[in-house]
């Protein structure tokens, strides 16, 4: 599991980002000021740092500059300031990327994935999940069907990946809810049926259906 250090002084934003990142299977440590963030960055091992620019104690650009003296860990700056000179200052300090608030969480996740792909560009074929003409690349969060890239929501992707990982084995609705929506979810089991319909519509083929219904139990991805 990849580890992310988030340094953000606005606690509501920090909490939101922490929950979203944990949902994406990242381990997250949160700090609320620059000096605390510097100590954490230098003492711990992280795969990526998310640094707010306007921090108490030590601003994000100076924090980035000091971390760069000791480490080449990927750094993304988060800021409400969009002036060209601010972006240049952040990149000159050693940041790998720069995202302006307010931003969609999907954009931040995409930038994190891009950085990880740049660091680890080679994806071995063994890392990919396949069922007939369906290919899932977990490292790039990409899905290809009959040679074309599928556009999926995060929930659709998680559901499809679960079914492929358990191919030829029946996944109960309860297992799907726990794995995709979480153990404490209040989502009804019929929501699973709705998302299965979405996936089936995107996996239309003349071959036998990819997803079969096991009446009264759940669903199975057939090889």
C-alpha cells in the first residue's frame, strides 16, 4: 500500500482528502502545519507528498525546498493561488506538480497516478487482469474492452475489478457491497444490480455474456 503525507492546515479540507485517499487504498498521514510536515517527511517513508502552500510555521514552497535537499519523493503542491509566478516558484522549489484549489478529487487522483506511472513506467503483463477480451491495468486504473478504452466511474471500476479478480467464482451481493462500498455502508443491495446493468451495457458482445446472474445469490464473471 502506497503512503501519502498530506500537509494541510484547513482541517475540513484535510479530512475530506484523507477519506478520499483512504478510499483509493492509500495509507495517509495528515499534518496541519509546515514544521510538523517537515519532520514527518524527513523521518518517515512516503510515496508522495501533498503540500498546501499557505501553511502556518513554514509555507509549502519553503517546505518543499527543504525536503528536496534530503529527498526526491514526489511532491504535489495544493494552493488557492493561481498566479504564474506562484506556480513557477513552486516548481523551482522542486515540486513535481501544482494543482489549484478548488479542484475535483478525480483530478488530484489522476495527477497522483501520473506521477506513479512516471516513476514506475514499466507494467508487466502479469500485473494486468484479463478475461477474454477484457483487460484491466490496475497500475494505470485503465480498462480496455475489445481493444478500446472503457470510460468507467470509480465505482464501476471497483466493481468490475472485483468480479475479474474472482472470475469463475460467485460474488454475493453482500461481498460486493462490503468490497466496493465499505463495511459500514447503508447502500441497499439493489444498488449492486443497477451498477451491474451499467457494466453489462458497456460490455456488450456477441460472445456469451461476461457477467452472469446467479439467481438469489449474486454475480459471476465467466472466463
